[in-house]
């Protein structure tokens, strides 16, 4: 029943995703801090909620434009469910903006498939990722996706390899200039926290342990079949599917390196992971197994949300 609803693109699916995202967003703020509910606070939260919804629509656009999945809405459903699984992923303002700009960069990277206006696309992709790193330093690791994509398409034009570095330098120079004008300092605007932390104690809580176990187990299981099926894709699209799996690895590395492990850093994993799992779901022929697979991904976040509510009430 669940799979039949989301196996095709329907308007009702967006209402479900909207509701689940809304639930994830506000459950993360339930009892987190005694912040006074002022007009400024309300507008700030509405702005952040808009960024979350724009990220979902951007993911949907990237997937549809590049035929990364079939005509289904599993991708946006899974993204909203992952937000509900780890509601803390919506709390960090910098990561919310950083992830959105990474998606903008990914959109331009994917568009390199057409091999038209490559210089402009390379510059745009690098600019978006550089801006993402201004908000959250380790997002700069996604810059590797640009170089990987050039390598996958065997691009030997030296100018194409130089352009992304020029773009990053441009963003850095502008950020430093703005910082000097506004704060009389070089790096106030730029997030220069390049520290790393291997302290995983913040994840030593029941809801984190369950959520991370679900993400990693389902992700690894789906990745195994995803990698096997890449060869079955059309030759023109294989590079894109490889970019997705590399983006997933980079996102995992960011989680591993994150200096402050609050759960927000998992947001970078959600987009590539939804594409990987959606591709797996679309290859499963046993309907009962597909229902069970998706059912677990729906039930677990709801159970964790209920436990969170009763624990704080």
C-alpha cells in the first residue's frame, strides 16, 4: 500500500512530505531551549523552515532532471523521514544553509553531463560549494565532486580544471573583503573552524544509536545493490550515479570529522542516501519486502518521536 502510493508522482505525496518535514522541524525545537517566542524568533524559524523545504524541492529537481530514479516520490519521502529520524539535523542554522548550497552545487555538477557551457557550470558549482564552506568549513570536501566529475568525463582541457579553483578563490576573496568592511577583521564572515573531533560520546544516546544504526544498515545494504546496478544504467548517466555514491562517502567523512557532533552534520548524508535507497527500492520485485523495508523507515522515526515526547512531557 505504502509503496503503491509513492511509486508514482502524485500531489498528495507532497502533502505527506510537507507534514512529515513540519513534524521533524518542530519536534527538534520541542524542549530544546527556553527561547522566548518573539516575532523575530518566529520569522527566523519560518525562514529556516523555508530553507528545509527548498532543499527538498532542489533534491526533487536534481533527481528528476537527471533521471537518477524512476518517476516516483520515494526520494522526497525518504528525505523527510530522515529529518524525522534525526530531528537535530534541522537545528544548526549554518549546516542548513551549507547543505542547501551544496545541493545547488550538485545541481550544476550533474548538469555537466550535457557537456554544454561547461566553463560556466564548473564556475557556478565551485562558487556554490565555496559558499557552503563559508557556512560550514568541512563542506569544502564536496569540492572533490567537481574534480571527480571532470575525471569521469575524461576532460583534458586544462582550463576546465583551473576554473573551479579560481571560483573558490573568488568567493574567499569576497568573503574576506566583506569581513574587513563589516568587522575590521579578515575571517569573521568565513567559518574557519577546521578542527576535527573523534569524540563520538554525543551519539551515546538511545535515539542516536537507533537512528544511526538504521541509516548505516539501510544505507550499506542499498549501496551494495546500487553499485551493482550502475553498469545497467545508460552509459551517459553512469558518471552521475558514481558522483552520488562519492557524495555519500564525502558526507559520511564530514560526519566523522565534525568538530561538534550534535546530529546536525547528518543532514549532508540525506540527499545522496535517499537517491541510493530509492534506486534500491525500485529494483526490489518482492512487494512484501519493499513494504517491510519502507515500513521500517516510517515506523522507527515515529516511535523515536513518541519516546522523545513522553520523555520530555
